[in-house]
C-alpha cells in the first residue's frame, strides 16, 4: 500500500508526480498504479511530443489547474515521466487523480 502513496510527493510550492504513460490508448484515463507510478492511458500517439502535451493537459484538467502549472521534469521520450505541479499539495493531487475513480 505504501507504493501507492509514492507516486506523488510534496516539494516546495507544490508536488512532483511520477507517471507511467500508455500512449495510443482508446481513451485518456487513469489506468491504475504501476509500481510506484500512476499509470495514465493517453489517446495521443507518442509522436512530436503529442503524448506529453496530452498528459500535461489531462493532469491539469483533473487537478483543476491551468496547464502552465504542470511541467514535465524528466522522461520526455520515456514511458516513465515526472511532472512538477505548482500550487497543489501531494494530498490534493492524490485526491484529484485517484486511480480508484474512473476518468
């Protein structure tokens, strides 16, 4: 159960979110937890940064934030990525991106 808590952590002025993306899915949705990462299926292909843009837009929408508050910190060409979210705590992000809810 502890690994579920590990995908999002508090940092000064916000939090970091570790995600595992599945690009090219039928629909964009939270797909559960993959190890210590939140798994997100994206309805965008992994071409020309479109999956990264879709990921940022999806996370921002679910968190109720403008896209400018969500940035890609690491993993631009990898399925494993880390996002930096400003203006929200880890607890707030964990609640808004719960893998138990359907997108």
